[in-house]
């Protein structure tokens, strides 16, 4: 039986931010769990299995990137990073570690709520039931399972969304901006590093040789396509 309210784990060592966000999220019908450092965050995640994690990067005991990595070793639970660090050198590593989205502090509550809704929606959205087969790659859109050469491969919701978008347009080049807007939403237009980060992670998981991909092909200066090798 599904829970009546979606649960969010809020990880931040700033008590003021934690109190304000906890109150705001609760007012929008979310159940909020909190953790004040990275070690507590991992323990709370393992114990409570929340639907979404809001994660600061700079924390005592265990940093946000390490938390993200440990969560990804266990689960595909969506992660939104909330950080004052907004440079490319900060955003790209977070995405490479498996974060689904990145929001720079300070931010408007309305923007955070929109991101939360979008990430949770992607985590449960399914394509039309059936199987998409491309060579040794098989995507079961009913069970949301990905299989490569007979091996089940765990992917996160955002990775699954990008892969499914490419697979339902097999052989067709999709621009980076189109993928960004179809998967993350129409309000995203410049965050092209999001797509690049997810593609990098998918290649590590799917490709026999990620440096020479045979499934997800880059079309330089344009975007990506899933090779038609059926």
C-alpha cells in the first residue's frame, strides 16, 4: 500500500534553513525528515527509505558528494542538490555522482516546489507498456527494467527517462536542448550539463567500452541518438 504523503529527506546543517524548508514543505503536504550531517543522512535514508532527498553539499562528517555516492550504491531515489556553490566545477561532479537536479541558494520557494514536483513525477512516470530492443540493450517500459546482454542494469529515474526518450526515437538525433526540455521540463533551457552528465553515467553502465560507445552516439554540436542496431 502506498503512503498517503510523499516523504522528503532534507539534509542541511543550517538549522534556520532546515526549519524554514521543513515548515514550507509540510504546508504543501509533504512529510519531511531531516538530517544535520552526512553520516546521519545516510543512516536516515537507509532506515526510512524516503521518496526524495534534498541535499546540501557542504556538511560536517560526510560531504554531500559522498552522501550522493552512497545513496546511489543503494538506490535510485531522486536527489536534488541545494547548494550555495553554483559554478560548473560544483554542479558537474554532483550530477556525475547521480544527482537528478541542482538548485543554487538562495532560491525561491516556488522554484523549489516546482523542482520537487517534477522530480517526483519523473520517478513514477512510465512509457507505454512494452519492450524496446536495440541490439543487446532491452528496456522493459512496464517494469522499468534495463537489461544489457542478459544483465540487469540499475538506472536512476532520470537516467531511465533520458534512455527511454532516446529509445522511443531510436536512430533519430535528439538535440541536447530537446532532451533537456522533454526530460527535465520546459522551464529548463540552458542546463545542458544535466544531459551530458546523465549520458556519461549511462555509458558507464551500458556500454562495453564507454570511451567508444555503440549505443548512445554523440552527434557533435547537436545532441545524441540511440544507434539502430536491432
